[in-house]
């Protein structure tokens, strides 16, 4: 990889397109001053260029690839894939496959993005299924969790590979060197859980991988700081993600409702202003935006479709961080090391 970090941007994806992506790219650039970055921007130049004229620093390090074709938000993945040639999303992904970019970021249709990324980038050799991973705020640090919806049905080996991918993700994006990894389950006792979860536990307790397997964890462990990486199938992971988003929105609703209820509450809020601001900054979902498609032979980050510029910049920062740390190269080594271990192979034959 060259010293320049090259990020491909699908500028037409999501609810707001360039209105969110371009100001978001500017914020990401500002956060990485001193780093050699180049943005490859794919989309309608008539909508993109006004933002580049507005942000000279962004224009200086950006290359625009014009296309007026785009993937619609509500389009079925199969239909989007068939008509994907020449769309901003497809061209941005192809830039990574062709070695022109180190990562791609899109706010577009999740199913279409995953389908195209799997076809164009393919998986890292040895990895059976890619998984969607993201970051959750926790007490003392962050928690990395996967799969968040890509694979509803999995087997024990898939979960073991997710543990390896999640560990590499945590190492690439944080200061932790040996992440604590837990399998999401309905209890911490060894006898609990479905066969594929208990099977994965048996393998992870035997093999050597970049993380440290600590056993089964429950839903409350995702945010209590007791684990760095939480591994689950996409069914449970997606439910956990949506539940967390719901709790966040509900908490925000009650804050606004009760702090504005009467004059005493308003004065109380003013006295607590700085504490409330710190709390907001810690749990602001925009600062945790970005789902990474782990296991692909290239870095692909999915930003929330309704994101604002700050949220899009978070997804951009995530892509830059993973590109800086050669995530794809490292995960290939880790998977090969896992698959070659005699303890793993013997467990597979049981």
C-alpha cells in the first residue's frame, strides 16, 4: 500500500447524497491534518462540484469521477446488482478492487452494497462468509460487535472466523493489542445456548488467535466494559443493534421531555450543561456510525442512510483507520494461521 491513504466515496448514496457526504469528507480531512489523503468521489459532478468549490482544501485532494447513475435506497439487492454497472456505488467499489483506492465508504442501500462488494471484492481466501461489524460505546472503552445482520444462519466455524475478524478489527481501530472476545449467549454457563454457539466455544477455547476468548457473554456485557469483541450470528446481532438504537432514542426523548418540562427543570439543565454535553458526546450515535463488511478482500464501510455530515465523517475516519493499519493483509494472515492449527482441524472432524 502506498503512503497515501486513498478513500473512494459513493457520493450519491443515502438520503442526502453529496449534501452529507462532501461536508462529511471535509470534517474527516480536518480530523486527519498532516496525513496524506486522497478522496476519489463518484457521482454526479453537477451536484458534487459546488461543494468542492465551497471547500478548497477538499477540492485540492479530491478526484471526481462523473456518473449520473445511482442505486436507489428502496431497490431490491438483486435488481440493484443486475443494474449496477456504471453506478456511483459500483464504481467506488471497483476502485478498491482495481487498487486505485484503499477503502470505500457509502451511505447507500445496505443489501445492494453487500451484494456488490461480495461480487466485486470477493472474500479473503479462507473466509467463508463476510460479516457486518460496528462499534458500541461501553463504560471505559468501546465494544466491537459482529455479525450485525449479514448472516442470519451460521455454524460454529463461521462464529470462530468472526472472532478472528473481530479481533483484527479491534486491533486495527484501537490501542488494544489482545482483545477479550466473548460469544453472545442466553447465559454464561457452558451448557447454555444453541449447538453452533457451544461448538464455537469448544473451538475457541482450544485454538490460538489474535484475541483472548473469555467465554459466553450476555446482552448487558456489550456495554459494561467486560469484553472488547462480542461475536454472534446476524439474527441476534441485528436485534441487539436495533434494541440499542431504540434505547438511545428513548433516552434522548426523555431528556428533552423532562428537562424542558418546567422552569425548575430548565434551570437544572443549565446548571448541568457541561455534564450533559459530555454525556451527549459519549453516547452520540453519530460518533459510532459505520458498519464494516469484514472478511472481504478490500475495506468497505457502510454509513447510515440518514446520516448527517458528522456521522458520515465518522464512517470516513473508520475507513481511514483500517486502511492505515493494513486490516485486509493482517486478517488474511490470521485466518491462515487459524485454519492450519491442528486443534482447529481436529475439532472440525468431530
